[in-house]
């Protein structure tokens, strides 16, 4: 798949549109919270007013967050020393606040996003006592935030190695620690050449690391074509989707670059097999989901992929535990 050469104006228009997707994701999460799918006490601070989303969007937001949180918590529970997390394109994500308030242990949590999104997040945290108290009194807050266990940096992921790695390291990023990288619908907006550099740098420079990605797949079927057309109407191009269009290619992104283990599942699989039956019963009572066929189509076009790289067999055993529990034979129906 080839792309036309983008002008500086094209890039600026697309970057502005991509920044706008942050608010869409936050709105969807808040709708899911307000409807009872998700518990999150902090997302409300990042939006001026709530917007009720459709049941399909609510359940999609639930499955996305449930799946990602399951893997992230399993990573934090591995007993192999201090942990650090780097969230790429974090936007209004509240995971740091939720993890810390639930007493999950980590050494440091880094967030990176465009300066415009970072500035908004800084302003909200500065003016909200509950958020600033979670970060702690030692925080230095200006255009970015630097605290003992939290660091919010502004930057462009296309300049990850040249600009962001030195700034991460000057603010406490430690290559020797077990490190989790997160990308929620972020790398897919990047040219594969740029996103692959990030994956390669991490795999080359860290001995114990994990990557978790949530993004779109299957661009070439009827639903996928419509999905891309709708996104293009918003001046957004999923520049990575044709390089990694299915579950196998999602895994190969890592395995072909020296990572030792990778898995990928679509969101139908997460919902059908990896969510506790008790949760299925609970969320089925929240609202009526009439558009089952549309839900299954939508869920098949999003995936969670994860990979790890370690150096010892004992570590491999530990990191193999970062996976979903299969409830296939435990359902009462």
C-alpha cells in the first residue's frame, strides 16, 4: 500500500483532526461510566458536559477499557521488580489516577501527547484539587508535569528517538526497569516507518519490556471500507492500518523485530470469551442492545495486541501470565 506525499499543510490538518479524537474517546468513556458500564471517578473532570452515546459505543468503550485494564494490571502484578509505564498519545486518559487511587504499585507513569492536548490536561489538573492531590505535593507543574511517580510530556511521537527518549530519561525513565508501553488508537495514525522505529528502539534498548496496542483492523472488507471513508471525512487517515491489517500482521509487527512473544485478539473475542459471565449478566441489564449484527461487525474491526521481550526463561514464564482468562466453559448459558 502506497501513500501520496503529504504536504506540510496536509500534516497540520491531519494533526489537528487527530488531536480532536481525544475528546471523542473521552466522551465515549464518560458515557459508558454514566450508564454504569465502567467505574472511573476522574474522566468527568476532562469534559465540560456529558454526552449520551449509543449502546454500541457504550459497550465498545467498556470492552476496550476492560480488556486493556486486565492486561495492564496483570503486568503490574508480575513480581520482577519496579515497573514503569509509558502511555503514547495519552490525551485525557485517566488510567494513572485510577491505578494510583486503587493502590496499584508502579515506579513511574509517563504520558506523552501533542503540546495542545498536554496543555489542556495540565490546566485541568492544576485547577482540580482531587487530581493534583493524587499526583502529590512534590509535583512541578508548568507546561508539563514532573512528579515523583508521574510525568506528563509534550512532544511529537514522530520524533520519539531524537526528542522524547532523552527527555524521558532526564525525567526518570530507566531502561533497566520492566516497562510497559501503551498505544490506544495512536500508532495507527502514524506512518508505519515512524511507528516501527518506536517498536524497534524499544526492542533494541530494553531487556524487559511489553507493548499493548488497541487499534483498528480489516480495512479491506465492506465494513472496513466504510469505516475508512467515514474517518477520511474528518480529515483523518489511518496510515498504519494497511501495514497491519489483521491479527497475524499485528503479531508480526513485533516478532519480525526480535520480540519473543506476541498475541492479538479482536474485540468480539475479548467480549465473548474473556469477560467474566457475571459481568455479561450485569451489563446486559444496563441498556437494550438491539443492533447485535452491527456490534459484531464493529468489534471485529478493532483489536488488542500485546507483545513482550525478556532475556531469561524465568521471566518468560512470568510474562506468559499476562493474558486473558478464558471463560468459554464457565458460562451458565
